[in-house]
């Protein structure tokens, strides 16, 4: 096995989830908080849409980046007016593709910590180096723009920001996001925003990084139906890469299509049909 792959660690989340499931199967009373499984039923209209798609034999291939009707529903639901929407079998392949498009050997990607356990391995798989920036425990482990800036080197390519944060639940306020955006713009960094928990804010307001137009030419937004619609097992993720790549060259969405079309299969069509009416 190549040295690059030998250094990659297995998913801690999946490992713990398997242990919890094994304990439950053995009769233990286990509260499994490992895999981010939403303790809610899938919306009824989503269930009906899946059944209707199966009964209509809509089980064939769809376009590699998702069908037009699903893209339109995502765009309306998320309020993404710019950029091409990419559909995937969950958010993780899109995050991997984003990192792979940006990061290579010798490059660094900044990760606020604590973070989702797969982020560092995504960077390592791309040949890069994850740079962990610890959050302030006195302020919900939020990482400030100043802290990010202190860890930037001439090898830094991107910041991968999860907001709201897994595992702490912290929500970045608009002032903190503003400073982070300013730092990314000043240092010409890409900003990969994983906003998969955007529907789970119970105090204050969730502010998407899409609201900051000055970063859009360096921004990749990722979200999914796994949490919002309790559809984790149906695997439906979506992203909008807004950045151009090179003068007159293809945009970020085109690069995302190229990467995904080679290493990931298409989204199962019934899963796409399950996306509830955004209205």
C-alpha cells in the first residue's frame, strides 16, 4: 500500500458507531451519540416520493451531478441563487472532492478543532497536511479569525469550517464569520463551508457564509438532507462551488464534476425524489 494511504486513520465515528451497535445487539441499553443520527422520522412526503419512484421503476442512472428537478429543489430550499448545484450521495463525497480539487502534496488546510473526525483524513488523502487550530473553551470552542491568521503559512490553501459545529454544537455569529471571511480574502484562501447542521440552531440565528458576497469567488458550500430531513441512510448531499479556476478557465463546479464523475457513482434516483418540497 502507498505511504499516503498507510497514514490515513479509519473513521473514529464509524468505529464507535459499530461498537455501540454491537453493544445494543448484545442487549445492552446504549444511547448512541456517535454517528449524528437524527432521532426524528423522515417526513411523510419524502417517504411517499421514494415509494412512487420505485413503483414507477425510476431506478436507473441520473446525471452525474444530479437531475434538474432535484437541483432546482435544492437551490430553492437553500436560497443559492449563484453557482451550479452539485448533487452527491451524501455530503462527505462532496467535501472530499472539494479538498481534492484544492489541496495537493505540501499544501496545508486549516481545521478548527475540535472537528468532525474525517476532516484531517480527507486532507491527508489529498496529500496535504491538516493544521489544527484549537477553539477557545471559554467561548464554546469557537475559532476566531485572529487564531486562523496565526496559523497561515505560504503553504496554506484553504480553511474548512463546519458551522454549526460537530461535535460541540457551537454556532458562529456574524461578527466572527466576518473576521474569518476577511482573513480568507486577505490571504487568498479557499473557504470550504460544511453547513450540514444549519437547521439545528436553537438560540440566535444561523448565518450562512453564502451571505458574504466578497468570499463567493473562493467559497464552496456543502449541505445535506441527512440531518435536516432525517434522511441519513438515503444519502443526499448537495454543494455549490462558486469559485472560478484560472483566468478564463473552467469554474469550481466543472472541476467538481470531473473529480466526482471518476471516483463516485451517481445518486440513487429514489433518494433524490425524497427531497421534501422546500416550500
